[in-house]
C-alpha cells in the first residue's frame, strides 16, 4: 500500500502531547506514514487573526486525512482582547476552528464509539438484586449530525428589522416574546435539512446493518421540537421501512435517554441524533466508559473521503504546562485506531486496540484519572502513570 500522508494538527494545550504520544504508538506498531503539520488553534488566532489558516485547509484538501489533538476556544469578546496589537481594531471576530473545519469540508457524519474496556476502574457500575454490583458491558456508538442544528451558527442578539419582522410573523413569537424589547432578545436557530438528516440516518442504519446491531435509536425530541426533530423521526421511519426492515427503530427523547443510560446502558447500540443532542448523549455515554480520557471521535464526509479523527476532550489548559504530562492519551490513541480502520489498515488498528485493552485490563499502568485522583503534578509521585508511560505501556504490548 502506498505510504499515506497524515495531516497532524496538535492544536493547543494537551492536544500537543496526546498527539505526539499517539504518533509514537502508531510508529511502534509499524504504521508507515509521512506527517505534515497543520496549524490550528489559539496561537494562530492571536498571531494571525485566524485559528484555522487557509494553508491548513489546503493540506487537508490535498491529503484527506487529519489527526487532531484539541484546541482552546474562548468567548468572542475575550478572544478579541488577546489578538496581537497590530490586529486589534480590525473587526476580527473569533469563531471555533473545529466548527469551521466541519462546515468547510462538510464533515457531517460524526461517529463516537463508547465501548467498555474490561478492567477499567472507571467503568459504570450499578446495584443489582440483593445488593449485588453489576458492571454491564457497554457497546454504543453515537452518530451525530455534525454541521447543522443549534451549532449551525445562525444566531442574533438584538435582531435586525428584517429578522425581527420575520419572527413576528409567527403567532407563538408574538404571543410569547412580542412584548419583550428587541434588545433583550437573543435567537439561536436550529436548522435541519433533509439532505443532511438523511445522510446521518443512513450512516447509522448502514453501520448497524454492517456490524450486526439489531436496532437504531433516534435520540431527539419530536413531541416538542416538532419541525426539526419531527422531520428527523419521520425520515427515520421511512428509511427503516424502505431499506432496513430487519433493524428496529427505537425513538427516545434526549432527556429520557440521559436517564435511561444511567440505568440500562447495555440496551443501546447505534444511536443517531442531531448536532447538539448527539453532542450531549455522546458525552453521557462517554462518562460510562471512563470519561474524557477514553472518548474518541471520527468526523467525515463520505463523498470526498475527507476525515478528521480526534479525542472528544478539549485542551485542558490547566494540565498543559506540567513538566511531566499527566493526561490520559487513550482517547487520542483510540481515535487514531479509527483512522487506521478508515484507511484500510484494519490489522494495525486491531493490534493497537488490543494492546490498549491489555494495558487497561492488566491495571499496572494507570493515569491519574483511572486512579480517581485529582489532577495535580504530584499524582506521578503517588503512583499515577504519565502520558508518556501510558504510551510506553501500550507500545510494550504491541510486540
Ligand atoms: P477539557 O476537555 O479540556 O477538560 C475538562 C477536564 O477533563 C480537564 O480539566 C480534565 O480534568 C479532564 N480531561 C480532559 N482530557 C483529559 C485526558 N486526556 N486525560 C485525563 N483527563 C482529561 O474541557 P474544558 O476544560 O471544558 O475546556 C478547555 C478548553 O478546551 C476550552 O478552551 C474549550 O473551549 C476547549 N475544548 C476543545 C475541544 C476540542 O478541541 N475538541 C472540546 C472541548 C473543549
Ligand atoms: Mg461535547
């Protein structure tokens, strides 16, 4: 197979260290690739007024595969004050480069697997009959629509005449908000398109079909959010009936789902949702399998084949400058395995996945989060493994 070029985007804070350690694991496993570095994140916002420079978009366009650490985001007013003096007063407005990346490349399919690792001390447990302790095995994967909905960025505070008058054509707006002064109103829209909704639904059903899952759970709120969630539910029913009659369609409301996942998470497999509810429910499931140190994600555009793989955690700035890094690299390692899978390196993906599972099951090397410690520099002295030591332990199991 021709050598791949991977666009590595460390970003900010702990994104840098988890990516570096993950590349070390990939190399030790025998993955042969060239890496080019894509600039992204806070540094480039401050220096250039753009956290996602065009040159990074060009690299991704050319090489198609990105491995991404994490970035730091701040509210737009705070962001403006951190620009270098030459860029102040230029009217630059900060927006998240992650959302920018998704929208620019149409990375509308986001997959977030949440699967139990045996022996992980952070696994969800519950009380069973007669006060027994049960540790159900979770095998869920969340398909999140990644470009639309509440994160679509169509929003206003103190809306203009045109927007305000359009809103005033809706009887519920008149009744509920018509007397509120306009400058006291902020509006964030939730726009779903049929095309994108169909794509995420089909991605979920196809995955269920190809991987032996018996059901797909739509996690929205169609009884209240009638237009967007309602459309998604109707389309899910049509797609299931026409093309996936053997797979059951379950319909849960996001609020109830958050409750159910703390009771019987093992009942769920493939879950599909719009952007924000997908974000919420995937964090909920991630909490059951060990939290941010374990939660991986892939986002892709199946038409162009462009895909970016990243842990779901952020840049955790408070841990970024430790002399010895304490954060857990597993979420990034597992994201890299999803990348290997995607580009057809299935054996390598399995090899690294197996090595990671063995380290967790053995329990000799655990980062601070796995030891339920508060993150502080002295966790290393208290027996927690550093980021590097965790990567070393995975590498040692590759042999
Ligand atoms: P965060 O995910 O960076 O950190 C929250 C907490 O989770 C940390 O303080 C730490 O206790 C724990 N944590 C995170 N990653 C860990 C790891 N690998 N190992 C062990 N513990 C880990 O979220 P927070 O603090 O809300 O945001 C920090 C910055 O990251 C913000 O600027 C935010 O905008 C940004 N962010 C970026 C994301 C991305 O790049 N995809 C996603 C979420 C937040
Ligand atoms: Mg999230």
